[in-house]
């Protein structure tokens, strides 16, 4: 605790920590809509499309001015988003082709501008690299006000258009049939994704920003099915990953903050994919095992009832070997013990034979009958 307090006493650490948490919350909140609309690759395209805007802002400002760089990045990112929408709606090309065209063209322009800036020489071009690959240590306290203002704008849009965004995210066709301006709402959502990318350029850079946008939302999607809970959880995961990454980076010399934040968010996704209730791989595996066990127990019950019916004796003791032969394979002892614990079968002695014998209880007969009874047909 003392070491943590000493670490937080540094103004630089507090600035980076606040900025990373703010970025994670904004990216998580807006990334939830991109994931639900199945436009995860949109973030990748817009992140690369922001590169020429970064360069233009750098050239216009004559150096590393965060306001100019972010304004340029937002302009080209939003332009790329709108261009992608126009291509999809006005041509026969699909979304993936439109994303590929927009990403490659805008990124190519950005690479040309980077070459121009580097050709000018000087130490100023080094500041440009902070926006390409991220450099959290370059965040200034004044930058936090810009990031906070962008975050408040995004939050205000989400709260003000919550019902419309929810409908468009889950069923755009129904929203269109109800008279909602779907094209404009999708444009606003897309521009907001570009806004989130712009905020993250300083911390994660053009290359890694898409991961920070998608990872918290993908993790939150595993834990909840409601949009409100997903957006809040995604924002919380993003903020926690940002804060944790900033702290870990501060304690290790030379460790970049952006990649650490992305790795933490990715780790949360992996854990969520494994253990999230109902959707995690572990839960699905357990559910499959339980279903398999129920099928096996049902076969044992129906086999025992078949033996009892054939011998006209409801309490007919079926020998273990006969049960194995009827089912075509040895019955696992654990399955028989489970049925016995549930009070559906019981072990009985059958002198002079010493091998195990089993008979159905009244509850077992009722259960076996319900298994063999066909399901009722639906009413027409």
C-alpha cells in the first residue's frame, strides 16, 4: 500500500492513470455499439484512416499540438466512416470490401504524409510517432481536459439518443419500418466510434486502438445480454484495464502503457470466454456433460422399466450384466449411484446370485414413463 501511495504521489503517474482510465471508459462505452452492430472491423479501418488526419494536424500546427492533431484525426476518421457508408449504400460492394478500400486508401495517404514530415527533419517529427504507436507519458494535464470534453460529448449523445441507438443496434430494419432516421443514426454511431479512436491515439496509437475499442465490449457481451448493462460493464472493464495498465507500466521501466492496457483487456476477454456464466466455454462444457448424463440416466431408467414390463413385475430385480447387455455398454457406477441418490432406483439382493441387481422405485417408474411419453403437439 505504501509503495502504491508513493507511486501515485507522482504527478505524471496520476495524469497517465487518469487519462488511461478515461480512455478505457470512453472506448468501452462506444465499442459496445460497434460490437452489437457487427462492425468490429470498422474500428480498425477508422484507426488507420485517422493517420492522415494526425499528419495534417501536425503540419498545420507546426508540431505536436493535441487539439490540432485530434481535430485532424477526427476529420479524416469521420470522413472515412461516411465514405464507407456511401460505398455500401450506393454500390453493390459489401461492407468488408468497403472497409478494405477505405482502410487502404486513407492509410496510404497517411504514409505519404508521414514520409513528407520525416523528410522535413527536425525533432518535431518525433512527436508524430507518439500518435502512431502511443506514448502515454507524453500526456499532459491540459490534454485531460480535451479527453474529458470528448468523453462528455459522447456520453451526452448516448444518453440523449439511447432509445434510438438501442433499436438501431438490435434491429435496424424494424427501426426503419417505424420511421426512424436509421441512416443518420448509423452515421452518428459511426462518427462516435471515430471519436473514441481519436481520444485513444495519444495512449494506444493508430495500431493498437482498435483492440482497446473492441476488447472491453467483447468481454462484457459474455457476461450480460442487456444493452444498458453491457455498455456500463464495457466502460468499467475499459477503465479498469486502462488504470491497471498505467500502474503496471509505471512500475516497470521502459514498458509502454498502451500495449499493456491492450494485453490486460485481452486477458479479460479470454477469461470471459472461458468462465462467463451461461456463455463461457467451461459452462458450455459442463452443460453438455450434464445433458449427456441426463440422456444416459434416462436410458438406464427405460431399460429397467422395459425389464420390469417384460417380466410383469414392477419390482423386477435386473442383474447388472443384463442391464449392460440391454444398453450395449457397461453402465458407469457413478451413473447408477446418482440415480440411487435421487431415489429413482435401489440396489437389491437376489439370492442365490451375488452379482449386483437393481430395481426401479415408484419415482423411478414415473420418471421412466415421462421419458417415454411423447411430447404434446402444439395447439394450432
